């Protein structure tokens, strides 16, 4: 670096600054050239890094595409544009007659259609019992008998009253005939004859009342024996010898007739449609036996605890070895108008209407408008122009239109 000179040395002071200026210009050129080289080197490094990253990304993408086989693709969607082949999941609608998916079974018991409780029509003490549980009884057979002593006494009193009323009527009628003959000869007054006629009518009424009391006493005596009015089967005894019963108190349960039925409880969801459903009955103790049945009645009121409806199905041509009280399993078959259960992902929207895409020949698809009957957690029950065996797209419906071709990956293979 040059030294500073005094001011009075004009020649040197003038030349020296000129030399400094020349050196400064040279130094600035060197600095500028040095900075330009640094910038150029930085741009070169950035460009090289960018090219390296691009080459790395391309090689990774190429290796990924070549390494991933077709079978490992996501089966939901692989197409990028409509009009191309799409790999989609498909669901085949099963035949309800060949699967249990269209059936519901309910456990119950086998019972007779006609069963009732029997009791005496009069009060008394039971002195005899002639039947046991499980015994078949014939029409007119005596089941129980009450002590007949009081009924016999009442019958004797009624018969005595009847005899007295009959004798009294004979006497009064004879008196009325004599007065009728006397009044013709004016030997008696009209008022006496009228009194005789009134006494005769009263005696006739008393005789009729006495006759009715005798008939009632006979009936009471007859009611002391409990009999059946048709053939049946004793299923329960509720009274024993020595017990004093009141009129109408149940002493025996029995069933009659040949009709058998299965009693089950139906859930609320099936209550409206069970009338049109076909059903049959299976028995745990008789494997392989299926008996056709039909709904006879269903309660209009739900059970307050279980919230189910009691239903009774009458058996059609049941086998002879069935016993009352057996465990019965009623299987209700699904009707076609109840729709098909399909995956929730198969439902799409076209023009604000729910549709499903049916797969046809050569991978063509067509939209089928459906009506949604019921939603489930993972499936929905729909009704429409669908048939058992149809293939419908169950995943990937958002990328499908009528111009698509699809390759099928079945859900239920």
C-alpha cells in the first residue's frame, strides 16, 4: 500500500493519486470477475442438483411401475379415464331359494289349536277323579264327580213342590168348573166365578214354576259330574279329590281337535309382511322333517317386555308322531317383493335416483334404477329390475358411466 505525501509536494501528489486510481480500477475489475465466477458456480451446482433430482424421481417412478404387478393393484379402482377398462369389485346376487340369506327362523313350541280349561258349573266337594295327565278321553266320559248329597236333596224338594202344585191345580180347576156350571143357572155370583178363574191361573203358574225348579234341580245334579263334549287329550290337572271348588273354577286343561300349530314371536320389522310369506316348521327332536304351515293369527299388540308379536302357524298335514309341547322352529321364507340385500357401496346416484351398475357381456355396464327398502350397517335392501345371478359393481361406482368397460373382481366368489 502507498504512503501519503505532504501537500506541498505537488508533482508527486498529482501523480500518486493517479497511480492509486489505476490500482483501484484494477482491483475492482478483479473483484467483479471473482464475484461473477462465484455466481456462475452456484448456478451450475443448482442446475446439476435439479437434474439429479429429476433423474432420481424418474427412476423411482419407473421402478415402481415395473415392480408392481397387476394383481396387487387396488381392486376398487385402477382406471384413470372413462372409456377405459376399470378393475372393479362386483357382487353376485344370490338365489334366495338356494341360500339362507332370504330366510328368518324363530323358535317356539308346538301346541293344539283348540285348548281350554274345564270346570264345574256348580260348587261342591270333589269326591272322585277318573283321568290322568296325558290320557285320551272320549265324548261323554266322566272326568270328575262332586258329592251329590246336596243335589239329591234339592231334587227331592223340587219334586215334592211339583207334586203339591199339581194337586192344588187339580182342585182349583174342579172348583172353577163347578162355579162355571152354577153361574149358568144364576146360582152363584159373577165375582165368585172370577175369583175361581184367577185362582186357577195362579195354580197353573205355580205348577209351571215347580216344574222348572225340578228341571233346575235335575241339571244341578247332572252338573255334579264333569264330562267332555268331544274327544280330547288331558294336558293338566288343577284339582284333586277332597278339594272344595266354586262354580267356574278350572280343574282340568285339555286339548281337542286334530289341528296343531306352532306358536312363535315375530319381531316388529316382519309384522307387516309375514302374512304374505311362505313358511315351514322344523323340529329339533325329528331332524330332517319339514312340515308346511300357514299363518293363522298374529297379535295386533306387541308384548310389553320383548316388543314382539305373538304369531301362530297352523301345520298342514303334520306327521302322527308329533307331541304337544315339542320345540318347533318356524322358518319364514323371503318373498321376491322384499328385495335383495346388496353391499352399501354398490348404490350410486344418477339424476337424483339411486341406481346400481349391472355388469353385462364383454365388461359392459348398465344402470338399473332401484328402490331402497331398508338400510343396514354394511348393506341395503333394494327392489328393482334385478335377478338372482346378476353381477353388480360393489366398489368403484363413482368412476363408472355407460361408456365404461370393466374387469370384475367378485366379492362373493
